[in-house]
C-alpha cells in the first residue's frame, strides 16, 4: 500500500514569491492534515480536512496561507507571498475516521521550504 | 491546553546498549493516548509505539517499550539492543481520547535527537 505522497520534497524560493505544496493521502483516508514543523520543533497542526471540508483551520495564517482539498482526496497548501519566517518543513498526514473516533495518522515525507 | 515536554534535546547510545528517552505531559483529561514517533533524517515520521491511558500495562513493540506513569504524567521510551537504524529524532505526542473535542489533534514535544554509536 502506498503511503502519503508529497511533492515537491524540497523548494527554494525568494521572499514574496508564491509557493504551493501538494499531498496525496493514503487511499481511502477521509481525514487529511497539514502540519508545520520548524527547525528543532515538533509538528504543529495548520489545518484538518474531513473529506473536502476544512473542519479546523484555526491555526492557519489566513492572510497568506490557503489550502484546498478538491473532491476530498488530494490537497494543496499555498503560501502567497512567502516570508523568510516561512522556511520550515510542511508535513501532510492522513487517517481514516471511524464512528469510534480518529485512528492513527500516517505522515508523508514532508516538503522542506527555504525562503531566501 | 495539553503540553508535552521532552527535556533531552540530544541523547547518544552505543550500539547494542539500552537507552531511555524521557517525556512528560500535562492534561486535565482522563481519557487520552500517548505516542512515540520516529523521524529519520529527511524521511517520514513513523509511529513507534502507542499507549492508551486507561491501560495499566506498559506497551511493548519488539525492542521498544514504554514506562507509563499516569499519576506522574510521565511516558518514557526504552530502546533495547540499540541498532544503527534507530538513529533519528524521536517525538513524544499526546492525543485526547475519542470522547473529547480534541480527539483528532496530536500535540508534539520538541523531540530528542538520538545518535547511535558503532
């Protein structure tokens, strides 16, 4: 079974440029998460999707960040414009929610963003 | 709000020896889960072991075991017979129980970088 796929793995851009990250979750997983991982820190949740609905985006900086999950499968996270402080690893994870609750989250390899 | 603290930024161990990574957490919930995740350099995070708070028995997965002290809110990871492939960043994480409003959210510590010396 394929895991969570993310692309690109690495991205280097200049500040004020836009950037987008793509995530393909594990087949059948209805819940998708985007995390931000700063250097030397644990991941922090940015946004969570249940199917195509963003059910928790409280930690997403909406002035420059946006996300979408069309058709409840793949997702894209965008930053426009990027700032120096956005340099970090962006992780995508997915899980399958059952009536009993939320199950194990599986993580992708992440996209390492460097803003110059 | 829940917090997770890993007080050891770095640890090292000799190959074949045993090492223990520490984690403490703070919560007012009675139903929750605790996890240890492994993140090798430039590779994806994988789940090493999980513990349900209502279970008194410590979880074990092959060479990995935990010491769960609920009253002390402590959750340490013991790696026995350390191997070179165990070298990675290890994160302790908390998740509320299925009856809670934050039952989907993982709260991570800052991680412990484990080096395994040959």
